[in-house]
C-alpha cells in the first residue's frame, strides 16, 4: 500500500480547511444515466456507505472549523477589550 493511500484511509486528528475542500471535491455527484439497468446491489450499497462516511466527515470538519473560528473571534474580541481597559487605566492614574 502506498503512503498516499494510507493517508486517505486515516482521518487526521486536526481538521483543516484544505481537507474539507479536498473532501468536497472528491464527493461523488449524481449524474443522469442513459441506461436503466442496475449495476448490482453490492455496488450500490458500498457506494452508499462510502458517500455516507464522506458526508459524516464533511459535517464533522464543518462543525470543528466553525467552532474554532468562533473561538478565535471571541478571543480576538476579548483581547481588544483588554487592551482598551489597560489603556484607560493608565490614563486615569
């Protein structure tokens, strides 16, 4: 097994925007088919399971990145307020 295949099979502990974008690009898109003959129940169930796993990982990445973004926004706001309080305290002395 090559190194690239091993990296695809293992979900990293750190969620990154690059991984989210890559998974969104790799997600299969339904397309219209010219024939109506089914390709087998096993193929369909495997594809469905794979798509569900990808969708779960995408949802996890979105929530993780969203919460990290919110935490950074909160920290930034409090840092600005702390700087304001320090500046005001030194002026009132």
